[in-house]
């Protein structure tokens, strides 16, 4: 792997400078809670849409898209499209006007999803969802730190520090997590959500600037699309059949629609407060509706930039240790190019998995695992020359900082508004709320670092992230849908449904083990009753089961208990639009139709 040149370090330093400058420049303005926690609630729709797109391309997501491209091929484009665009369109049309316009007691707008659930249902539902979300935010931030630390170590970013301090591999990983965590915590503590949104805008620009040339160069080197089809393993460049198609994903039609499209996709884009907070920070309901539509338009094309590099990673020869013998002035020279064992045991640019001590990992059948999460960074390192590699590394670092920042800002809002003011000190002043938010962000960064250190003992980050989203986001989505569209839903049903959905997700994960995996964190820790095709199929069906369980339990308990007075539901549920304007004269409707057609066209390319 190449060592970074001076120009690479300069690009990294420039990116870090602009990220931190946002926090310092915005710090004097963060005197009120609405400024610190909600960016003043005056963001334009285009900025919120770009921020939404950027958070959806956080560290785990970018690495996961590249890994999915290497493992499943361009079928992953359809998976990510089905899991995001319908959910974003639904969020923009129906949910965001409700969440943005809902008011808490006193007439002030709600600031978080738990606060909305408390206003719509009761305080115990608010407390349960706040607790589940806080745990998810810390866990996702920690997994993101660990995933990106592995990338930084592979790219030798901290080699001088590690060698100078004579640190073991675990110590090197800790340094690679602590430095980015400190940078993120600093500008979040200073600038709050506004600084995070500025960083997310910067991330989007850097990521596209790095991945667009990598994708175009990869296609050119492969000889175009036909050349890539010939060079890639069978089926990876055909979305709907073959070894890399839908069947290889382990998902049938029901899995795509219910699991990937509704439970996981809808849960992320409609019910994950890390993303929803960005649309809630807009200046009015119209902007809140348009922000997800803007994000949907970008999401129709961006998965190509994320997935195709993963396909490129398997389309090149696997590096091998070589010995070159040549004669110079009568002397015989032997030049040995040593390739690490992990790279030689891998496939293409995808190395084998190793543990913290550098030993190769094996599956239950004794075969070496492939570390698909390294597909994206290895393609960047192989495609970008020295002097430009810093741009690719800055893009990956931007994804890390953006995703972690979204988790910390959402955690600070939920803690300050729903825990501190909601239960600990109801009469807290505005300044005390801001302090509570800052303490929550600092504590969340420390807890995320601890989670990242604990993650060094395991692997399968994608499976862990899918489980977390299934436990929290899928039941939350079901609760939001019933609360927004069925007035009979009450607090008893919402609380029971949330708890039952989370428990059902954990129970299924504990009884399902993907084929070829070992029992433990990957699943089957209760008993092995089912063998999904892979960890992706396991995550999708876990989310689907959590969603359905929450939906049914909430409906049954609500129907069997006393309904809430209709007067208490004013402004908290969906109200049909009474306008008589023709649909082709409504800009949001035309935009949604155009985005849907664009997404369909992108997927039809691979038929």
C-alpha cells in the first residue's frame, strides 16, 4: 500500500481545517437551544437535502456499498435504490409535514421523534424510544469509528506515530479511532447541528470529487462496460440474474418489498432521527417536504459511484509475492516484492479478514473470509496516484466524520430535550438545555470510542449495523405510521408495540445463523433454527419481523384499550390536502414522479 505524499497530507489538513473552522465560526451564535440543537430551524431545503444525502453516505454506508458491490455485484444498486427512494418520497409527502408542524405543550415545535411520540401518545413511549435511539446512536458511531480506523491503518496514516510509540496493533487501532473522534466531538461541541450540516455539505463535495474519477477510470481501464463484464467474476455486472444477482442476495420478492424497501429503508429514511433531524431543521413545512425529495433525486444516481468500485476490486488480478532476477554489469540481482498474506489470500483487491493480531479469520467450513469492507479503500488507493490519494482518504474521512457527527448531534438533542428536560429537570432554562446537549455530545463521543474498541474483538460490521437498525428503526417506523394515520392508536399500544418489535428482532437474530457462519455475534446465540443465505438476508428479515410484530401488537393493544380523545390529536396526524390544484401543477408531485422514473431507468440499464 502506498505511503501518503506531502500533497496528500496537505489535502487532509485542508479538509480538517475547514471542518473545524465551521465549529469555531458558529460557536458565538450557539447561545440558544434552537440554534445549537436545530441549527436555528431556518435551513433551506437544498442544504437539508444535501445533508440528508451525505449522512446516508456515512462511513459505514460507503464501506458497506463498496462491500456489497464486491460481494453481490450491481444487484446492490437496486437494493440501495429500493431501500431509499420510495422511503424518501413517502417521508417528504407525508411524514415531514407532520413532524415539522407538530407542536408540544406551549405551542413550540417538537424537536425530536421521541418528543413527537410523547406528544402523540404518552411519556413512557417517549422514554422507551429515546432510550433505544440513544443506544443506537452510540453503537453506530462506535462501529463507524472502528470501520474507518481499519481503513486508516491499511493506508498507513498513523505509521510514524505507531512506530514512534512502539504500539501493538490494538494500540494503533485505538489511536486511529481517537483522533477522528476528537475532531468530530470538537466541532459538534462548538457549532452543534449547524456545524454538522456544514461538514456534511463539505463531505458530499469531497466524496463525489474522489469517486467520480475512480469510477470513470475504472470503466476506461476495463475497456468499458463490456470489458468489465468480461473481467469481473460471473454475474457481478448483471443485476437480475446469475451468481451476483437478486437470488445471491438471499431475498425473494417479499424480502425486497417488506424487508429492504419498507422495514430497513423506511426505518432509516423516515424514522431514524439522525437523518430526520436535518429535515426538521428547515425553515417551514414546504422546505421540510422538499428536503427529502432533493435527497431522493441524488440517491437515484449516487449508488453507482459507491457500488461499481466494489466490482472493480474483484476485476483485477490478486497480488502475489514476486521475485525478479536481472543481470546488471555481470552481477545478478534478486528483487523480491513481498505481498502481505492477507492480500495474497484474498481475491483481487479484496484481502482476507484478519484479527487484531494479524491472523487470518476462517469461517465454519475452514475457508478464509474475505474482508469486503476493504474493497472501497483499496480501489481508491490503487486508482488515485500519490498526490491525489489524499483526496480519496479525505473522502473516506469525511464520511466518517459526517456519520459520527450526525449520531452525536441527534444524541445531544434527544438527551437534552427528551431525557434532561423531559424527565430530569422539566423547568430547565434554555442555557441549561444547551449545556446538557454539549455534555451528551461529549459523553457520546467517549462511549462511541469504547464501542469501537470493543468491536476490535469481532467482525461482520455490516451484520451488526443491520441488527441495530432492525431493533430500533423498524419498530419506530411502524409506530410512526400508525400514529400518523390511525387515530385509534394509543399510548398503551405504542409502548407495547415498540418493546415487542425490539424483542422480536433480538429473538430472530438469536435463532438465525447465516450459512457458513459460527454461532455468536453473527447469530444463533440462543439456538440455530434457521439458516439465512447470508448476513444481508438475515438483517433484512430481522427488520421485517420487527416491523410486523410492532405493527400487529400496537394495533391489537390499541383496539383492546381506551382510545385517546380526538381533541388531543389536533396537529399530530396526517390531514389530506384539500387543495384542488391539478397534480401536474404541483412542483413536489412533478419532482417525485421524475425521481421515480429516473430511479427505474437506472435499474433498467442492468436488465
